[in-house]
C-alpha cells in the first residue's frame, strides 16, 4: 500500500505560493522503534533550514543545513548513528544538487567524516568532478579542510547492537536502518535544491554504493520542474532512476503528490522494492509518498509559524 500526502496553495494545513520558500525533509523510509524522536528530529531540521530561507537564504544552503542536523542526530542512519558494514565499519554516501545550473556534488563509500553532506557540498563548489568514491573521497575531504573521524566515534550503541544481532543470524530488533535522510527546498527566487545522506544498508559489503549519492536516483533538482530526495531499498531506486523519474512526472504536469505516488508505485510494482520520496515542484508545492510502515518527515513554508510533520 502506498501512503502519500501533499500541501500547498489553499490547503489550510500548509501555505505556499509562487513567491514563497518551502523546505521538506525526511528521516528515512522503513520501520522504526523511535518514530516520535525521528519526527521531532525532522522538525528541528526543517526549522533550521526554514530560518535560513526566511532570512533570504538560498535553497542549496537550506538543504545542506537541514541534512546536517539529521546527520548529527544519532537516531538517523546518516553521519553519527549510521549503520555498519559487514565488517562493522561505517561507509557513508551523500549528494547535493541545485536546479538552476544542475550543479551537483557527491561522495560515496566515504570513510567516517562527521558531516558527509558538507563534503558533498565542497565537491559541488569545487566543480571539477561530480562524485568521489572511497579513499579518493576521503583524500578530497582532507584536502578541502575536513577532519576525518573514526567508526568508533560515530557508531552508536544501537547501531552496534543491530550489527551484532545480524552477525548472529538474527533479524535486528526495532528499526532496521535501510533508508536515508534528505531534504528538498525552493527558495523565494524560485531555485530548487535537493540533498540526501545515508549510511546505507546494515551489513552491506564494503564498497557498496546506494542511490543517495547518484544524481537522478536518490537526489535530483531541476528548476524547470522541481527537486526530489528518495529513501529505501537503494538497488531498486538506482535501477528506476527514481528521483529524475518523479521530477520528470512533475515536468509533464503532475502535482507533487501524484508524481510521488507514481514513482513509489513503480518502485513497488515493477522493481518489487520498498521506499519513499519527497518532492517540491517549481511552484513551491510539496508532496511525498511511501510504501513502508513509516517515514518521518517535516515541512515548513512562509506563512507557517512552526514546522508540521508526521511519520
């Protein structure tokens, strides 16, 4: 079953118009034993990004700031709290993209750095390449002035417990971190942006890369249509180019909720994969859809005093 929602225009729960800014964030599609905490984390993320947008900031800075908040929250599978590889280590994926000139930057299979989304932004700013992997990504990060961390410092007790349960052949109890965190935004100038960050799949093989850092799959933005951030089973999202598929649906005239539902229907039907996606269109309307038990999210736009959110 696909669950979806949208806000925008005259909807009393949320207001957005062509002259306004909006931010929408997600905390990963899956099942969770901490929905309340994840919802609150998403609301803090949206509030941080909303403050930037309300002050005239741009969408690219807003999605970066939103994702950084979630990376620092140990409840989420990104940055601190990321799930562990089969070897008990952390490898991180992240990407960021802005829709005016289609600039993008990403890192994948990155050894522990506190905020991989900041490294991805540095890749975008540098502009020579779009995506760095593994030790090459780490070398770029160090050269850009970022200090490496360690798996020990960034691993939470919850992540370590789930890894131990998996090593024993048991299904980890509570939430299984298979999703991502992400954000989409439109600023008052009409620029759209998207950012996504993840620790990947629990017990993944070293070097596995999911959809999050891949432009057009987990992350995509184009001012002509909108922006997307996806979450869920990365192999299916990669094979369906889900982010661009959803944005192209908005380009063809679908509203964000309808485009999100179509994307997740494709993911569930043809790909037999579960997941979720958040969207903002060029008019500042937002929508999301999921085929999982939960997906924490929050949104904030001009005219709203505080973020709204749910799971």
